[in-house]
C-alpha cells in the first residue's frame, strides 16, 4: 500500500514552488520600488535634521539680536529728541 498519492505530492510541490516564486517576486518588487524612490528623492534638495536645527537656532539668535538692536535704536532716538537743540 502506497502511503502518498503521487498526484497530491505533485500538486503540493507545485503550490510550494508557486508560493516561493510569489514571495521572490514580492521581494523584487519591493526592492525595485525602494530603489526608484531613492533615485527620485536623491534629486531633491532635502536638508538633514541637524542642518535644519542649526539654521533654526541661527534664525532665533538673529531675531533676538534684532529685537535688542531695535530697543537700542528706539532708546537713542528718544535721547536725541529729549536733548535740547542749540
């Protein structure tokens, strides 16, 4: 008595092969899409987080200096107006 039917064994091998092929195709499609996205994004001018933070800090410092200089200018103008003319 035969323990395994050759027809069922062949069908099982076919399904196993198809599943392996589909998994391989999925991996290849994912890798190809990832590579296309990397190429598309490579042409764009993006900055790193470190560069963004550095420029953000520089802008905040410049804003603070601008406010301080404005206050100083206002004080000098007020002093000039208060000074009697000769």
